[in-house]
C-alpha cells in the first residue's frame, strides 16, 4: 500500500464496500520460492470472503492446512500527466484505487460448493437488466461435472486496507486540471469512474 497518508483517509468500511461492489480480485499466497496468484470472483460478507478455485490450481495443493493469503482488489486507474496541473516542476504519476483484504485461507467442505455458486451467481445476476440465470437451468450431468472440478474456499479476514490515490496531495486547481486532462485521456481503465472519485474530493 502507498505510504502517503493523504491517500489513506478512507475508512475500513469504505474499503469493504468498495471490495464488495467489485466482487473480483487477485488471490495471492506465498508458496515459498515465489508467490502464487489466482483471479477470483468472490462474495464478501461480515469477516469472510467466499469463492471457489479449480481443483487443479496449485494454490489448492497448498491448502492441506490453512495459510495466510491476500485478495488484492483493484479499481479505476489512469496515467496523470504533469502538464495538466498547471504547476511547474511536477512529475508524471498514476492515480488509482486498490484495496487489500488479508486473512487466513482454507478449503471448505464440498457440501458448501453448490450453495456458494447459487449465492455468487445471484449477486451478479441481480446487477443485470434481465431475468436472472439460476443454477436449475443446468442439466444434472453437466452440473455434476462442474462440481467435480472446482472446490469452495474461504478467506477469514484479519485486516483490510486501501489506497485511494486521487491527487489529494495537490491543491484544488491542480486537481481540477488533472480531472480536465483525464476527460480526453485513454491511458488507464474506467477513467470516467476515476474522474468522478477525484471530483468528490475537489468539491
């Protein structure tokens, strides 16, 4: 996480709500010689994140007993040109939002898999403008094959921290210049969302 306290003013609850809304992140586990990472959709509730992994995932082989792990959840991001600030002697930077959810990772009993899949699909289907897909649309055999190749997992959350790097360390006119510069920028992802977050701290 970025050490500048200017970028770490949001509350833990704001970090949690951000991660919950994103619902997708990078699971990272220390595997000795090098870390392992897997990209997972998840459900975040109370003090746990619930998700599933493909049975052949190397992370699954580590989970004979619980291990420390983290889910890194990234949000909008964009390159910021120093020319946009209207101030001399500035350098390029990158604005972004990221939340790290740390805790203890373990596998869950197989009987928890189908309820998890139902809950996961329900969460994201409700965000779409259509009749929700439900697991009972699947025939029994294809569903059984799917259930054999994935396993349920859970991260018991110990800590949540976040960085919201939105030019808070610049004065209002410099921040406004960056917001205007981003209007026509294509260097980053979800730039409109990032601009809106930057506007909130400028208003």
